[in-house]
C-alpha cells in the first residue's frame, strides 16, 4: 500500500519513524455528468474571473477571502514557516480508556507502518503497551495544511490511527429529540428486549452493499444492450404521520425474527406477520342438520343429462339416510337422559334413607328399666 504521509510518532523521548497508509477505501459507484441530448461529457473549466481565461492546475494557488471580498494570497512557504510542532510528527499527548471517545468524533482511519528496521523495536513497544493497558493514545498531527486530532489503537498487530473531530466541531443536538413527554410501558420494553435477543449478533464480514451490487448489475445489463431486470418487491410507503400499533408491530417483529432464525420452515420465506391479518375460522355445521331446500331453481344441464329418475332416487336415498341417522341419534340422546335422571333419583334416595333412619333413632325415647 502506498503511503500518503511520512513522519514520526513522538512518544515521550521516543521517536518512531512511520508511514501513514489509508486504512479504508470507498467502493461507491461514481457517475459522470453528461448532456442528456447527445450523451456528451459535461466538464468544469477553471476560469480566472479577471481575464476570463482557463487556468491550468500548476498555476492555481491558495487564497483567503475576507469579509469585503478581497483575497489574501497564501503560499505553501507561508504555511511551512508556521511554528507547528506536529508538521511531521504525530505527538501523543495522553492515554485514555477507549470508551471515553465519542463515536461522533471518529473520522478517517489510517494504518501506521514502521519506516525502516530501526523503527521495528519502538513500534512494537508502543503496540504492546497499548495492548496491555487496554487504552488508546490521543495525539495531534498535521495533514493537508491543518492540525488534526487523532486516536491510536491496536488492530491485530498494527497500530491504527483514527482522525478525530475537535470537540468544538461536534454540534449540540438541540431540537432533535421528540418534543413532549413520551411514556413507554414495561410490556413494550420487554418485547423490544425479546426482539433484540432474537435478532442476536451478526458477522460483520457477512454484510455487503446490496444497492451497489444492484447498480453494477443494471450497468452491465445496459452495456450489453438489454434492459435491467427489475426485482419485484412490496411497494414502499412513506411512514410519515402513520399511526401504528407499537405492541402489534413488536410482536410481529419478534415472530418474523424467530421464523427467520429457525430457517422459516425448511427454507420457506417467513411472511405471516407482515400483513398482521386475522382469518376468521369457519365453524362446521352440526351433523344431521337438514340442508336448506332449493327454491324455484331450474335443473342444471348436468343433472338433466344424468337422468331425472336416477337423480330423484339418489336424493330420496340421501334423505332417508339422513333421517335415519337423526332418529338414531335422537333415541340415543333420550336413553342417555333417562338413564341420567334415574341414576340421580337413585342417588338422592340412597342419601335420604340413612338420614331418615338417623332422625327416627334420635326422636325415639329410651325405655326406662323397672326397678
């Protein structure tokens, strides 16, 4: 990897020669501006406002514009003469726990590579010290004409540096939070916790840019002279001003997440909870219930073709079978009811008999024996 800056890390009295290498790269697809009418490229020309002539890059310098519009020329020599200690040095100023760094301050990331054999020993010393202390180093450095703030940490066996925004560059989030008092119930928090537990963790290496892949496929299809395939998907509806049932949404989300984790039933897509529709259950008619008679309808062609006599005989047999089943069921129900009544009467009689005997025995006077 090509270095973009050469200098040294100042660690107390220790100086570590290093090279700065970009740790990240952008894979976003960039487009050119074209003339829609004929497809020609639209380019920007750098033109001097005084003489109207195009200026080559070699003749373009820096200048500071004051409030009245006048320009003060600034040369590279002017900047080089400024007393900046970090012009070629990454100066470590402190060591702090990593959780003290607000992620909002994070900026571009770089790898710091040891420059030369003499840098290997102090480089390894700093790396191992950061590992053992479980802290990060806060440093100042100058890059591209300005002094910056950085954070050094260990990634595998390499020291990485994250550019940090200065504390006064972080805006206060005024007017961003929802206005007014908003209450959240414990049941809603429990469902949110269940959803978080169900979703679990993800392997960061498995994440990729679906949109970029779709754009690349579209470009490839148009380059071959065809039309890009449009994937069918649900319509995207705006959520602005939409009132939702939060509990139902959480419950559906938990159910969908569990189905997704379980493989959605041997690989089938989980889509039951998306619409949250309830299908009513149709109750079956009781056995033996008479079917409603047909009123004033003509016989169908199929019935006529089957023969009127045969159809009538089949209908009569069906009616007789239904009536016989109903009569048998009615008799069985009557017999069961009679048996239940008889059993109840017998039980009551059995309970009343010892009670009457006990009462008779209690009221019978005891005969006195003769003297």
